[in-house]
C-alpha cells in the first residue's frame, strides 16, 4: 500500500518536471527564433524530398522519361525539361544529393580545420608558425579557381561523393583560422592552466577541457561550412564540372543555362531549383545565426 501511495505521490512531481522542461523549451524558442525557423525550413526541405519520393518515380529524373518541355500540369507538377525529365522527380532526387555534397565537405572541412586549429593554437611555437603560414597562403588563393583546376584534373566523370571531396579540398582553411582564434583565448582560461599544472597531457587538455567548451561554436562553423560547400559545388556544377549523371541542383542549373531556358521562356524549368536554393541558404543562414547566439554569450538575449 505504501509503495502504491509513494508512486502516486511521485506522479505530480514528474508532471511538474515535464511541465518545467516544456516551459524552458518554449522560452528558449521565443528567445532564439532564428534557430527555430532555420531548423524548421531545413527539416521541411529534407522531409519534402523524403515524402515526395513516395509520390513520384525517381527514375523519371533521368532523360527521356517523360515528354519534353511540358508546362506544369496535374501529372507533372513542375513540368518537364528539354531532356524529357520530370522536374518534380529531379527536385526530389536532387535536393538530397546537393545536401550530401555540402554535409560531407562541411564535415571534412570542419574536422580537419579543427584539428589544425587546436594543434596550432595550443602548442604554438614553430608548429603554429608553419600551420598558420599554410592557412594564410591558402586563404589568399582564389578558391573557385583552385577547385576548377582540381575538378578538371579528374579524368573520369565525377560522382556525388567525389564532388564532395573536391569541394572539401579547400573547405578546411577558413575553419582552421577561426577555430585557432577561439582556442587561443580558451587556452589562457584558469581551468586550462589548472589542468596543465596538474600534469595532464596536451592532447587530453584539448579533448577534455577545450573541446567541450567549443562544441556550440563548432556546430555553428559546421553549418557555415555546409553552406559554403553547397555554394562551391553549385558554382562548379554550373560550369559543367559536376556529376553529369546525377540530377543535383547545380547540374539542373547547368542544363538550364546550356539550353537557354530563361531566354526561351521555360520558366517552370528554372524556377523550382532557384526556390530550393533560396530556401536552403535561408535555412542554413538562420540556423548559423541561431547557433551563434548559443555559442556567443555576448549576443545572448533573455526573454
């Protein structure tokens, strides 16, 4: 009987804790609307592709699948292009491919940049001098020109994953510089000095003391790197240096330009990819702004 009564008395406490958690989430969403709107738009793009795959045959994203140059209709919501591709299927199949390029290149860039930034800033000396020199020289070189040269050196047709690796070739430079600047400030904090005086190895100080405090900043850097990687991949693809056999957003723009869709008035061909790109960059920008509010206490607002 006593066990039943104690469990019964614990229920209001559990409900109160859940209510307090929900109130905290609601207050934070009101305080940081940029993060909420950005993540909502990003998830909407992702879910629209996942749900859209249930209503359209993705094989229609290949040439000669439907009648060419058909305006939007009930059967073809986004119409078709000159190659005979269902543009709705192209958007459903191409949006995740473009996101994959950005995510792979962004992860590689931030991971490598964080490694260089941590090592350079914490150990200093000649290590910092060499790594900082490499980063500074790399940032002075026009990135798009280098990526064009790298893409042209690939003799075979690029795949989506290879395209991501090409973009990641320079994606680590900017994160390396910004993360190094953050580590330079954190290594002088009292808790890092105490860990150093206690005899903790440098790599353990980086992993246990500095890295956890930089996680919000690294998350914001990742979002920015994904956005930059998507932009770089679209730039290469518009020039015809992307995966020709995959219906990415950038390759769709390449075929739009190649066939002069704007001049010919085929508005249903160029409008959907422009809208998708706009929503994608708006969502990434708002997410980065929201994460910056989490990482930077100086701009943190209260309800």
